[in-house]
């Protein structure tokens, strides 16, 4: 399983997801995928342990993310193409121009 080092998150927490079937993703790969999906290098990622339920990956980007919905759809597509089984939650209302 990947071991993520804590770094203070940058910006707004836009998305969260959980990997299934014992899958894991390393911090560098996750940040690269999220950076591509969000179309910005100004982003960060975290893996958080939730007692009794495992790990949640949190994705952060600037509050002025241009098209959050496109970033979410691109992230879903990139994870699927890489063969990950996941469930993703969206923090609605994170940006007034969500869409």
C-alpha cells in the first residue's frame, strides 16, 4: 500500500474517492493524474485514514478552478482508464461556478 507523506493541502478540497479491491495509488502518480484532470499544477493530494472504513483520497486545487465538473469527469475517466475500481464523492457547492 502507498505511504503518503503529509503536506498541507493547497486550495479547496474538490473531490474525494475510495479505491476498492485492495487497490492503492502512490502520491506522485495521484498528483500527476489530478493535475492533468484539473488542468493545473497548483494542486495537492492527501490520503486520510477513516476509522473503521479505510482510506479516503482527497484532491485539492485552487478555489478558482475553471471548470470543476470537467475536472471531476476527467478524473473519473483517467482513474477508469488506469484500471482502478473506485467510488467518488463530490463536495458540491465548493465553487459558485460549478458546472
